[in-house]
């Protein structure tokens, strides 16, 4: 079976990344209330996003229960988080962008950058860090 390569929306990627960062442990989960607060949205909006994530296979969630990333969700979350942290580091190390601006810009860039460009940035950054 070929996995659907359709691009996720920025919003859905942001939810996956937030769940990946905030998931307290293998046994823990994230409450809708906490997710909505962290994403600065209403509980209804967070519920809609979680429903979509569940339909896409990224989370397990039962009504009024914690939200858990599936293995697919954890893999995607790690990928998104890696892009975010790598781009933030690149912007601060190579371009000299202040950390707060780099964080905001990385969040925007992580959704649109091509895989080829990202890999080259990561390689460049890793080579720079190895030389330090």
C-alpha cells in the first residue's frame, strides 16, 4: 500500500508538533483544554482539529479522554519538530537572526520548505556544528 503523500495543512502540522512536544510520556496524554490553550484556540476548534487528526490516523482519542499520538503521529511529530529546531538553529547560527525572530520564522518556513532544501540546510548546519 502506498501512503498518501498529500500535504497536510500548516494548522494540522502545528497541532501534531504541539502534541509531540507536550506529550508527557508514553502513558500520558494531552487534554483538549490544555491543547486549546497552548494553541490559543477555542476548545471547539481544538476538538475539530483532533477529530481530523484522528481521521488521518495521527492520534487516538475518545471523547472526554486524553489525546495520544499514534506511532504515525509520533513519527510525523518528530519530523516536524526536527525541521523546526534545525531551521531555528540555521537562522540563528548562519544568518544571525535573533532567537525570537528565528523561532517565528522557522515555524512559518517548516511548512513550505522542500525536502531537498531542508536536507542541504541540515547538512550545512551539522558540518558547522562539527567544526566548533
